[in-house]
């Protein structure tokens, strides 16, 4: 009796410490994936304004954002989604880890469309750029609809 109480008393803080460590590592993953998303949004929004005639089209500025979005699309986003890393600071749906292949596929679609948008930005022709922008926007929405609260 005494021994097992002692054992529990000795192990409990360790178990607690382990849980905190896991929660902390997920905290970093959450920060990372949200930072990557912020980087997407930072570049995507001003392009959207130009595409939707809410801001004057500036070919150089547009190309800069398209290049940075395509570069950000090369960051290893998936490593920011370790298994079951739901977190109070996060808007993920647990479906991500139940449908990992689908999540990955949606991510690959985004990467492809972001590259196509970057290529189209070279034309400096909004009529050519617009459909590639729309296709990229669709990949953001597709993933958010399925996997984000
Ligand atoms: C493969 C899926 C996927 C794709 C593609 C995707 N997102 Fe996300 N996005 C998410 C998930 C999941 C979250 C929630 C992350 C969290 O809170 O942990 C999120 C969150 C965000 C956020 C909020 C970040 C924060 O600080 O809470 C922004 C902004 C965002 N996405 C922008 C974009 C834009 C813009 C695109 C397209 C150019 C995009 N995302 C493409 C899955 C995706």
C-alpha cells in the first residue's frame, strides 16, 4: 500500500510533465502552421484586391506576391500537423487525421495551383492571371471547408 502510493506520487508528476511537454510541442506546431498560413494570406490578399479591381494592378507587386506565395507553398506545411495536434489555440478539425490522404491531396492541389499562378503572373496580363488566381483561391477554400473550424 505504502509502496504503491509512493509509486503513484513519484510517477504522477512525471506523467504530468510528459503531457505538458507534448502539449508544448503541439503548441509550436500550431504556431508554425498558423505562421505559414499567415504567410499565404499576407501574399494572397493583395493579389485578390488587384484581381478584383479593388486595387490598381501593379505587375511587379503582383509578381512579387505570387513568387512569395509559391515559395511559401514549398515550406513543409504537413510537418506542422503532427497526429492529433488539436489545441485550444487552433482551428483544426480532427478530420485531418482521419482523412490524412485527402488532406495531403488538398495540399498538393494548392501547391500546383500556386505554382501555376506564379507562372501566369509573368504574363502581366490580368485576363490570363485571373483564372489561375481563382483556381488557387478554390484550393484554400476547399481545404478550409473540410478541415478548418
Ligand atoms: C491543405 C489545407 C489548407 C490549404 C490548402 C490552405 N489552408 Fe489555410 N488553414 C488550414 C487549416 C487546417 C487552418 C487552421 C490551422 C490552425 O488553426 O491550427 C488554416 C488557417 C488559415 C489562416 C488563419 C491562420 C491563423 O493565424 O490562425 C489563414 C489566414 C489561412 N489559413 C489562409 C490560407 C490561404 C490564403 C490559403 C490559400 C492560398 C490557404 N490558407 C490554404 C488549411 C489549409
